[in-house]
């Protein structure tokens, strides 16, 4: 299965079922928001804020099997069925779907462990855990950059970007697994994962508006690197958070209609391998 064929097939199916694709997107979005609703408790003070942790079990019990159902619906669509069907809320084999999703999630966590560890350590330093103050953090960045604070900060950002890229590669490497499982062919991607990863990378073109928004945001915050000490001490004015959110929001809104195309491209690639 050529990647170009997967793009053409995905585009053809979504074009044929525009209405179903929009309903599919709306349902998946609603399930996602449902799982994230408990995070609103973080705006509360006192013990209520801990209820935000409910998002974790809700995600595992609702969103994880829903992704498997979505893969099954996409495969049905590629076989001549409808993208928006009862397959999206199919409870048959619910326990197996949850267990399968948890195993895939465990694999993705392994790829993400370096990033999680780095972000956790950075946050602990920034928050002053272990009697670490801003001057100590600044001195560490200064030493890490060869006696230059800006260079040290750039090195740290590059390391963080590399770890984030590793996590994203892991996600792309396993992106076709749920589709193979939905087709009843667990070993379908054996020897084909590198090409599946390349297909997933190529499908980033559908996220272009959001990627452009993130680049704009990076340029907005780039000048802060010129005064790291002022940033750590809170003396440097930062770009408006409201404007930043508006930029990201516009990028996300323009990207949202293209999301089914990206998912369908991976589904078409896996379906083509079986064919």
C-alpha cells in the first residue's frame, strides 16, 4: 500500500461522507470533553480540586475503548459502510477493548517516560522543591550553557524538543495498531511499522494551521530568552496570554475539520495492507 494511495482513499471516503464525518468528529469531541470535565475542579480551592483526578479513570473507561470503536467504524467505512454508525458506541467486548487500549497506552508511556521525567524535574526546579530558588536555577542554566544563560536555555529547550519528538515518534510508530486490531489482524503491521510511521508523519499536513499557530507563539516568546534571570524572577513582562490563546484557538478551529482526514489516512493505509 503506497502512502499516496492511502491519502487518496481517505480523501475520497471523507468527501463521499461529509455529513457522517462531521457527526463522527462531533461525537469523538463530545466524548473527549466529557472525560476532561472534572479538570474544572482545578479552579476550586480546598479538597474539591482533587476531584480533577476523576479525569483519569473516565479517560481510561470511556475514551480508550471509544478509540477502538472509532477504528472499527473507519474500517467499516473503507469497506463500504458508514463512518457514523452504532459501531462508535458498541459495548460488545468492552473489557477486551479497555485492556487492549491500556496495553497500547502503556507502550506510549514507555516512549514518553524520558519527557515526563524531564518535565517533572524542570517543574520541581521552577517551583522551588527541595529548597531550590530562582538564583540557583539560573546558575545551573548559566553553567550548562558554558557560562552563558541564553545558550543554556536554548540547550535545554532543544533537549526538551528532542524528548517530545521521541514521544511523538512512539505515537506514530503505534498509530496503526488499533486499526489492525479492529480488522482482527494483530500482526498485520509486522515489518510495516516504519512505513506506517512515515504515513503518520506525512499526515501532519492536515495539522498545518495548528502547527503555524504554535510557530507564531514560539516567536512571540522567543525574546524572553534574552533575559532568563528576569523571567525566573518575574521582572520581565510576558506576551499577553489572552492573545496567545486566541492564536492557538484559531489554529485549532481551522485544523478541527481536517482531523477526520488524518485519522482516515492511517486507517486507509492499514486497510490497504490487509487488502
